[in-house]
C-alpha cells in the first residue's frame, strides 16, 4: 500500500515537473502569467492528495525515494541540459523586465496553494514544492523566500528565480554531498558566515543577479564562483578570501562595484572576469610575483578588465607571467 501511494505521488510530481522546471525564458515566452488554470489544477490536486493523508512523512521517505527513481547514472546528463546553467540572455531579459513580487499569494489563491508556497513554515516536504530527481533538487521559479529543507542526499540544488533574500547558517547543514548551489536571480543580500563553510563537496557556487555587497566565507573545494550582477564592493572581499581556494578555476565578478582587483588569487585560476566594475588601478604584483621571474600563471588565460576606468598601458610590468594580456583599454 505504501509503495502504491508512493508511485502515484511520483507520477504526480513528474507531471508537475513538466511545468515547474521550465527555464524562465520558456515561461516568459508563454507570457509569464501568474500560474494558469491547468497549473493550479495540478498543484491543487497534489495538495488535496497530500492533505487527505494522515501522515505524509511516511509516504515521502526520501531515502527510499532516491533508490526507487535511481537517476544517479544520468546525473552528468542532467547537469548538462538546459536546466543546468541559465544563459546570459535570460539575465538580460530579466534585467530589462524586473519581476515584480506577486501580491500575497494566500490572499489571491486557494488555501492549499498558499500552503504549498510556504514550505518551511508549514513543514510540507520539499519534494512536493520542488522536483527531486535522484540527487538533484529543482526549485526554480517557486516563489520561495527561504532555502527549503533539503534531502541529505542532495548534490545539485537549483533554486533560480525566487525571492530568497538571506541564507542562514543552518540552511545547508549536514549536506556533505552538495556539489552545486545555483541561486541565480533571487534577492540575496546576505549570507551567514558559516552557511557554506562546512560543505566539503561544494564545487560550484552560482549566485548571479542578487544583491550581495560582500562575499561569504567560502569552502576550500570551490571551483566555480559566479557572483556577476551583484553589488559587491572591494571592502566586502577579505584580503585573503581566495588564497586558500586551491581549486578555484573560474571567478566571475563582472558587473559589480569593485574598485580594485582581488589579491592573493590562487594559481589554479583560469578565468578572472572583472568587466564593468570601477577598477582604476592595479599593483605590480597583482598577477605576477616580481621576485620570482617565472611563468607562474600559465593557467590564467582569460582576464577581463574591459568596462573599467583603468588604463592598462600604465602597468607594463604587471603581466610578464601571464600567457595573455588582459582584455581592456591599452591606450
Ligand atoms: C594610458 O597610458 C599610456 C602610457 O602611460 C599613455 O600613453 C596614454 O595616453 C594613457 N591613455 C589615457 C586615455 O589616459
């Protein structure tokens, strides 16, 4: 009986996945109306189903759910699909037409729907609001205001286009398998200091189009850090913030309010994007160690400083260890 209930629920969730996990651009193409009739029906139906059960915790047993679906082998594929990384186009579009937060959903919508959009306060399982496939959790465009409680097995979290404004210390607690956090296009203005620090598997932290003025403390395994289109200031980056990140390869900080190039960049770095900031100057040793005249940064092939007031011709001795000159103004 339990298995039967679980299978029915799974079918409903996969049906819901068809609309819930569409990338923003596609939904916009459809007019981006508030959830239409068909959509509400699916959610309501799901809500009724769940609320009629005495104890839905028994139905959604996440450890069994994971084994039942067994999408693990497909993970690399899931990561590479259109769900994985939003394109630049989608950012531009949503910048042009900023999303206005909908009015209080509980007022305009049936009560069950109100319950579904407030997962943490009402304790509904996350995999009813989001789509859980194997170790991936998709919560795109789900009106979330907080990070929902996540299954212990979560490796990939996508919660783009929501209204999350703050990341708390306990939000990712104990998620030792978490590899990728994608919170593009939210309203995140602060991240508690130890919210990300104890995530040993975290490789990709994807936070473009938020409101961060300062960087959080980062776990040392991080490989891709994307904080484009925020309000980062140089004073919000600790002087040694990147020194210990020996696996960091891609550092994307374009379109912020930085007035200097971050110091102590690790040798693992391959791309440093700083275009469209307010950088006017650099030190002789920003990239190259003047003491040690060796080619120490063969990896760092892609430095972008265009869109900054800096005159790169003024620092001829700053690039000797780089395989290529930075992109920017050399006149
Ligand atoms: C940039 O610096 C170079 C080298 O000092 C100088 O010749 C050039 O005029 C400067 N350009 C501007 C726009 O200040």
